[in-house]
C-alpha cells in the first residue's frame, strides 16, 4: 500500500528537516496511450492505490517533466514522472550507538531529551549514523516504533519519537517508551494538546510587543528544499499559525518567544522570513547575512563573530507541557538556552549598550 510522509509531518513537530528524495522515476514509453496520471501510476507502481497517488499529487510530491503535476494530468509519450518524498528510498536500520544524551526526565512510560544543536534526529541521506535515533536505540530497550512505507521501497522506523526538530534547532524532544504512551502522546501532538514554546533571535526590531502570524506553509514552488508562505485559502500549503511575544530588544535584533498553534515544517523560520524578520544566521531563509545595522567594517566583523559562535539558526525548543499519558499528571519541562545562543546574546548586550550610550 502506498503511504506518504504527510501524515507523520502533521503529527510531528513543525520545526523539522525538509529534504526531498526521489523514489520513483518513470519515463513514459513511445506508443503509450494518453490517460490520467493517477491511473497510469497505479498501474506502474506495485502495491499502490489510486487514492494514495491522488493524495501524493495534492501534496506536491509528484512531478512531470520537473513541474508539480495534478492527478488529472493526461500523460503522453516522453513524459518523465518523478515521485519525491521527505524520507530516503532505502531500508534504514537503526544501529545502537553509545552517544551521550542529556536526559531531562525519565519514568517507565516516557523520557525527555535536551537535544544539542547539530544533532540529526533520525537517519537520512548522508546521516545514517550518529543520530538521536541511534542513541535512543542504545540507551533505551524495546522502544515502540512507527514505520512509514512507500510501496515496497521504504521501511523507516521512528523508534520512540513522538515529534522531531531540525538538526540545527536545539531543545526538548519527547520520547515514548511504551506503545500506549506512544499512541496517547502522538494524539496529543496531533490535537495540539501540548504546550510548547520556542525561543528565537530574529533580525530587526519587531514593531509590536506581541503578535500572530497566519499564512499557509508549504513547499516553495521553485525550490522544493525549502518552505514558503501562501495566502490563507490558497490551494498551496497548509493552514499555519504562530504566536509570538518580544522578550528583549537589542536594536538590530530581537529576542522572542514563539508558541505554535499548528505544526508545519520550518513554520517559525518561514513565518518570520515572511514578515521580514528572518531568524539570525538562518542560511536557508536569508538570515545568514547582515540585514540590519550600520554599514561599517567593525559592525560587519561583529556580526561575523556572532555567526562564528552560532553557526546555525538561532532557535531553541525551550519548554514542553502536557498531561502524563498514564497518570494524567500535569508535567512541565523547561530547558536553558544553549551556550551558543547565550554567548551571542551577551555580545549583543554589550553592543546595544554601546549604541545607546552614543
């Protein structure tokens, strides 16, 4: 049965890696009669269904001659059909590895990990070892798993993971240790019955002390490796809402707290780019250059020094609150900002004082 990654994307955290991998490439032969794309693919791809193929088309995962194709497109000889998904087209074996973990909390049913920046959450192209899942397989035994399949080509185990965050985003990740806890916690994330907050540094001085960003989030129509914001009601993307409040202003950057009402891929990063305030040093969304400030060599060097200290987007999953899946006790976990963000903010504290004194 043909399954897609979209369902997991909805259940998982909005701040996750966004890569596409080709799973099928079909060249339409000479003499092929014209027919609907979904019908043709259901014939050519084993163990698939027409409904799942239609869903793949709606999700923007099917391309004809390099362009996103609709299910009712009529294929013709010479067309090249490509199916691209956000998981690699291979069986990924999770090999236990003795990688240190910062375990914030653990009981018989769940655990919370404070993930450092730079750690990949799950194996993928170019990262088949050294990931959080490899570490979980070593430190915990018999974790529940969910398998995502596409035809017969993928068997991808997500052991214990209830949600995930980007490689270069730091912060708290929730792990389920039993099948029952996995089911309950996954539903809580799906229903948005989770209180989670992020801390971010963005470029510029936000006009309001608090606000809400609303706009569909989906893959960019030209560059499928990144996300974009589309108008509400658009056929592109999915409804996304980000609430924020200002924690501290530094003149040319702002420290903010974000609360997600929805969980879309790269939601915080793309939403703030959309309103003209990309995350500090976010190389995928334009934050890795001097966007605000003065045009002096000294200032440019100051920014470069900050980038060297914080070689990633300035985003940290700081808090997580939820009801325990078994005891129903209210739980709340907070994590300190990682050292790289702390050091950059300390430098900006000094810099902003200099600005104010002049």
